[in-house]
C-alpha cells in the first residue's frame, strides 16, 4: 500500500483571520507585523491583495510600506491566531489519526489506509476544505501525494483555496513539469547559483548525476537537488520528533539574515509552543532549537535546565541563547524550529529556582489566564510587546 499524504496550508493565515474578523478589511491589502513607523518591525503575513505589490513575509516593514503605502497595517494578535489554528487542527483530527503540525498555519495529514473509512482522497480533501470554511470562514489549500515533499509543493500551486492531486507514480513527472522557482526549499541565492551554472529548469537538474551536482553545489545542496527533482520520497517532515514533545517550525520564503527578523521569528515560534503547552497543561525542562541554512545544512542544539520553562518570555530568551551559541554569523536561514522535549504534566512535582521563581510563576499564571480568557472570549486581543517594536 502506497502512503498518502495531505499537506494543508492555511491561506495567508494571519491576514485572513484579520479579514474574517473585520469584514471592512476584505478585498483590501492587509499586512500583519506592525504599524508604519514601528522601529525595525518585519512582515509576519501579507494578504494576497498585498502580495500583488511584492510584499512578503520576513520583509522589513518599512519596505512593505514603500511598496504598498495604502495597505492596512496591523500588529499581530497571536493568541487569536493560535485559537483559530487549534480549531482547524481539531477538524483535521476528525479525518486522520496522524497529524503532523509543522507550524501554526500548516500540517501534514497521513491518510494512508483511511480510504475505507472516509472515502477517496479528493472527496476527503473537499470535505476538509468545506468544514474549515463552514466553521472558521477561512480557506485552506491542499496538496495530495505519496511523497510528503511533493504534497508540500502541490499545496502551494493553486492558492488560495486550492486542491492539487499528484497521482502515485507520477511524482517525478510532476516535478519535471515545474519551473525552477517552484522547487520548494531553495532560496534566491541557490536559484541564482543554479542559473549561473546553466540550470534553468528542473529537467536540467534531473539530467545531471549526483556526483556532478555534489561537486558543483556541495554535498548537502547537491544531494537535495538530486532527490527533489525525483519527488524526494524519502524526505519525511516531523518524523524526528520525540514522544511527549511539543514543537513548531517554519520554513521561510526568503532567507533570514537580519538578527531582529530572526528574533521576531524565534518569538513567534516560542509563543506558539508556549500556548500549546498551556493548552495541554504540560511543562518541560528541555528546549531544542533547529536551524537550517540556505545550503540545506541543518544543525540543532538543545539544553536541559534544572528548572522547567515557565513562560513564553523565558522560552524566547533560551532560544536566543541557544541560537547565539550555534549560529554561524552571516549565513542565511531557511528554517527555524523550536521544541520542548520530554514534556510532563503540570500536576507532577517540580523543582524551582530560589531567586526568580516568584517572577516566573507570575508570568506563567498570567499567560495561563490570558490563554483561558481568550479561549472563552476570542474578541479580546493581547499581544507580546517584543513583536510590536
């Protein structure tokens, strides 16, 4: 039995939530990340109307203002986004026993062997899209393939509200039909290097041997390119996660190099993981950070403390420390991931520090209170100040 994977993207998620919650924003360019004049702010998400002007995530907000000055600029309501994300992930659980949530706005559904329960994959995908639309007012785009990598690419081809199916056995032909800029995972620098070496299509890559690609682009990038144009069937996402862990990772459309943008990304991931831990009533002493560079080199680092991570601020500061310890200065970043490993119930005994316990406990209680309040009253918006500067 061949595997069947759905990759589901929540279309322009933050901006779509804002347009749903405020009907006056619909059909207009919406940019989430900050207000004009916010010092060093970066774009978190841009609506499709704003993307038409060249605005994209991780772009300095000042650049977005110059490209689309008439846009609606908003500071993010992360807790609201988390609430909607959780609602949508719960819908996914009705259709698949295995959900691999990659970030707040994307997930893989392992649909292998579920046809007898739910029906044919295209019909199930349409049911998922319809249910998400009915219950949240939002659209999702779905890619279906026996390869997780191909499903990931397919989900982005007909956005928004798209559905792309790649039949089993046609993965390589599908990849060879794509222009080079649709090869997911390569950044602008890699694409320029490919074109500079005479590669202008996925077929150009396909026709070259693995040793030649490795010699031209290095072992990591060369191997990735060789496998990618063949459908990358062995590439699995999220399967390295350990039991009893809560994680989030994000692949960026453009390489992150600015430290403020990197810190903003780390804060968003920390918030996402922290809110999920509050929701599941667990804690962890072990924090892991994953960094994937522009050449596909991936490094990870983790740290176990005597004391549990108490709140999103503390998680963020630990992430900053781990990042500074591991990051190679000047290299572009394609992906960041944050994970709390070996989680335990908050009802189990725990050890506390002597000096900062009271302050950490207050922040923890505050975050829990905000989490519960916003679950009951989603119209209330509370954001982290770090994201507003």
